C-alpha cells in the first residue's frame, strides 16, 4: 500500500513530529509509514486522514501486489 | 489505542537495576568462593545453595522480564508490531539453539545446564532483537530528517 502523507504534510505545512503528536504515535511510526516500511491499522489510517480532512482513500492507495 | 499488558515505562529502569544487582552477588559467590556457613552439609530444596540459586535467578529474571516487557515512552501499534516480530524470532532462535544443544549432548548433567541456560536465553535474544529493531528505526528516522 502506498501513501501520499509526505505531500499532504507539505500542503498542511506540518512536520512528522507534529503529525505524530496530533494522532498520538511516535515520530518513528510516521516515518516508517511514509517510507512504506509499515502499513498502519485502519484506526491509524482514519486518524491520519482526519488530520488532513480528506477521505482515507485519497491518502492511502492499494498497489498491484496488494 | 489499547495494547496488550505491558509494565509501565519506569519498570524498564527497575529491570536494569535488578539485573545489575544480581551480577556482583553471583560473581561474589562463584569467583571468590564465598560460601554460607554449613552449606556443604545441607541438601534439598531448602539448602542454602539452592535458596541462593533461586533468589539470584529470580532477581535476574525479574530484571529481564521488566526490561523486556515495559512500555516505551510513546507506545503505539508499530512498536507493538516490532515487539511481536522480535518475540517470534526469539522463540525460533532459542528453539534452534535448544535443539542443537540437545542433539550435541549425551550427558544428563549437560542436559541440566541446557535447561538452566534456557531460563534466560529466549528473553535475552528477544531483548537484543527488539532493541536492535528500535535502534534501526530511529536511525532511519534521523537519516530521513537530514
């Protein structure tokens, strides 16, 4: 699963640490999600989407292999 | 988000303290030949040697368990995932070690040592794997920030 959290963060002008604080996870977790090393749970994905005010499908997209 | 039962963050330090405290006590008894008065005569569960062994092992294991299963400063699902992965690999590796050491042992006395070794080996492997994964994670994050 790929995502465009990095782009959304740039639009909203917030850092990884700020996003992490907003959803109550560590900065490392945001980093691993952005670099596609960790696939978040549905709850976490929805929390991230809520911060950016967009539906989860706009931030997370399935890849061919999924 | 609720996670599985873990000890509070401060227990990590208590765990280190327990583990560190047990080392000089065991070294003192083993290396310097310190012995309890009348220890050589007593045998069985309540012999001073056995009580000493049980108490020091309990101190060491309490330390290792507290250190291994305390919450991180910020505990989240990704850390829970790392913990589960490390636990799984620790079980695999310790069973591989156990099978190898049992296969290469024919003496019953050695088999007793293997059991004693397996009291702490899975926990130590788990701690090393988990701390390594956590270290690698924070290194990636730092590199990314540069």
